[in-house]
């Protein structure tokens, strides 16, 4: 059986309403996921317990990242209880006497301080431009330096070392490592980049002070994984003289530091109960044929700077 409507059927059927039907309202859009999904304002130096590092007081008896020099120092390796007995490569940078792990005492008791060293070793191929720039920044300033050649990357492990026990030191509170001078060259075609996972928090100048940052942040797959990339051409005008120039209240900061140095800084915070961390440093070459080197400057707060900075 088959049929169809006549003209009269169509006009009387009521199948063609003369008014537009009212549709139910669409459900509200879900808010976008928070990026980054971590504690942006968590500042590990604000609690009673603190991890502090002093690059001025530290020495670098071993400076041989990737076995490329300039200071191999075999006698130091033999005498160092950690390097001589652990399974890590002996080709890294060793900062001796750099750190203190401070646990506050009771009202009547003194704080418990444990000293530790820092050892940095590459876990993938490391290609520098000038290895003599590695270690402490030219013997001055409160920075560590790792020099990288353009269009290269390397995975580095930062290891905290108990120099007495000759083993890894497990931190008793969270801690922060700062990278300064995150800038570019060649009209922003040669960019410094950092990738890291398992972060507790991070802060650029925007999160720290509300000052616009020149560091781009991208969330990556994995727990606390982020990429930080420079987005501003640098020069001598934005090179920090001392990290302590940044570790002061904003109102006391020099105008040139606030405008040119601070926006190129990022603070990476890690959880307590760890004995170090890994990250990837890279110099990304977008459209340049020059073989340049870039220096990654890293540091941390001393106890005096923590108290002075007024960041808590």
C-alpha cells in the first residue's frame, strides 16, 4: 500500500506550524580547564622549613659536563665519597658547599640544618659552544651557568648530595630553582627553552609581581609538566648582574631590573621528599643559520634573600 498527500490534505493536516517552535535552552558551556593545573601561588620559601642555596659561597671543584671540560679534576672525584661510590657519571658540574636544608626548631630549640652539595650531570648528549662559561658565572655573581649550542638540547639531572654520607640528600621541605635571563637572539629566532615535569608550582614575573612576563608557558602531557620558552630578544641590557637584584621587594627593585631583567625570570618549585629533579634545556633555532651559544643562568635564594624579598 502506498499513497501521498493531496493539496487539501496538506492544508488541513496541521503538519506545518505557523510559529517557530521554542527549543529548550542549551546547557551552559563548561569552563575551560585550569592551565596550569597546579598551585601557582605555592612558594616553598614561605614556610618555617626552608631549602636555601648560596652560589656565592659554593665552589666548583669539578666542572666537566659531558666530559668536555674545562675542569675534570680526577683527584676530587676519587676523594668525593658520592662520586667515587655511586653509579652516576663522573662527568658533570659539582657545586660544593652550596645548600642548607633547614627545619625550624621549637620555640626553645635551635633549627636543624643539614648541609648538602649539588651535582649536575647530563643524561643525553650535551653540546656546548664554550664550556669555559659553565659552572659559576665567570667567577662572579650568584648564578650557575650551563652553556648550550644553538639547535641542541640535553636532559640534565640536578642531584642533591649529602657530602658526609656520600649519598643523595632527600629534601625535608619544598624548594625553588630560578632561571634568569630567559631570552632570545637573532630577532627572536633563537630561543631558550626549558621542559620539566613533576613541578609543585611555577612563577613568572606575572605570578610573582603582576609584571608582564617575556616567558611563554605551555602545559604538556604528564603530571606537573610544562615548557617555558623565551619570547623576547635579549642583549646586555637585560643581563642580570646578581640574582639578589631580583630578590627584593618590587618597590625596592631598580627600574632597569624590573623592566628588563624580571620579565625574563621563571621560578620552578619542587616537592619535598625528593633528592633532585630532571629537566631538558634546549636552544631552539627557528630560522637562523648561525652557530651561537646561549647561557642558561640558574640560581636560588639564600636565607637572607628569603627574609628580604617579601614574597610571602
